[in-house]
């Protein structure tokens, strides 16, 4: 009986220490997991990260740390955790391979919300489409096109290429090209364009508009006009100024040529020579 009590006491002492150690690991580990979750939330809230991302990352951090400490507690109790870790790792790999597209979209959405290449309300171009950002989700971004269509773009598609944000800066340069005939007065055409630009109150004085001959094309002399406007005035000025300058050119007798081609017809033997000579084909 004394031997049995000694063995029981020995086993109780041995396993009791292990049990107490496992409990301590669980308690301390749970406290550490909560601490890290709180720190992550504070940092991400300070950076104004989306609430959905903040909550998700905080919970993910908490449960991953908690799982680590549970495995550590099982190891303290003498449980062989090597096989358990291998099974969990294999399951995680299988799930990751099955959801690699979704995980790529999630990672891309997370990075976009952290670094903010655009915000809700911005007009952007990316992944082969363009539109105003309406919503930013974890896996996708919702755009509204100028013709009022809704486009759902996977976040990985956006981050895989260039993102052009037209709303980041407060001002934009309007690039316009006007072609005039080779017989027209270049100085007169430039003066008309400059007058029309200066008369529009939406054009900003700084930077000053650029008006210059850009190319001697096949059928026209191309003059570029580059005024600066507030981003919200871009299309309004572009459309209205194009129409006004065209009407002013018509009134001033400045032509806007269209492509032309000279065709020379040569008679063969026996044909009338009256048919020969140049002919202009439009």
C-alpha cells in the first residue's frame, strides 16, 4: 500500500507539474494573443484602415497565436504534436491551393486598403476598365463607369498592373489638338485658340496654357493647346472648347482639312489622252 501511494504521489507530482505548466502556457498565451490583437487594431485604426479589414486581421492574429499556445500546452503535457502539426500544415496547404485565387484577391485588397492608391469616390483606370470607385471590399472593388454600369473588379487584377488615379491631384491638363490647312495662317489660328482659352473662366492661370505647332502631318498642320483646369472641369471644358474653336475657325475662314489623296491616271495604248491627268480623290 505504501508502494502504491508512493507511485501515485510520484505520478501526481510529475503530471501535476505538467498540467500546471500547460495551464500557465494557456493563460499567458491567451493574454499575449489578446494583447497582439489589441495592438494590431490600434495600429490599423490609427492608419484609418477599413473596419472590416481591421476586425478580420485582429481576429486572425488572435486565433493563430492561440492555436500556437494550445499546441505548446499539449507538448507540455507530453502529447506528441509533430504529427498533429504535420496534419494541420497539410490541411492548410490544401486549403491554400484550393483558395489561391481568393487569397490573392484578399492579399491585394488588404494591401490596397493599407497603402490606399485610391479611395471611394476617385475615378481610376485599371485592370482594363475605368470608373468611379463606389465600394472597396476585401476581395473586389466596385466601380461605376461613366455610362452608369457597375463593374466588379477582383483586387488581384488591379494590383497586377498599373492603376491610373485621375482624382488624386486637384488639377489636370487638358490635351487638345486642332488641325489646320497648310494654306491657313498659323499665327491667326494660334491667336484664336489663345483668345478662346483665355475667355473661359475655368482655365487656370498657373500653369500657363501651352499653344504650339506639334506636327506637320500628311494633310494638316497640327496645333496643340494644353490648358490646366480643376479636375471636375476637365470634360466640360474639353467638349465646349472644342465646339467653340471649330465654330470660330469656320467664321474666320480657317479650314480643318480632311485626308486627301492625289490619283494620277495614265492612259494605255489606244486610249484617249483626254483621260489622263491628275484627279483628286477624297
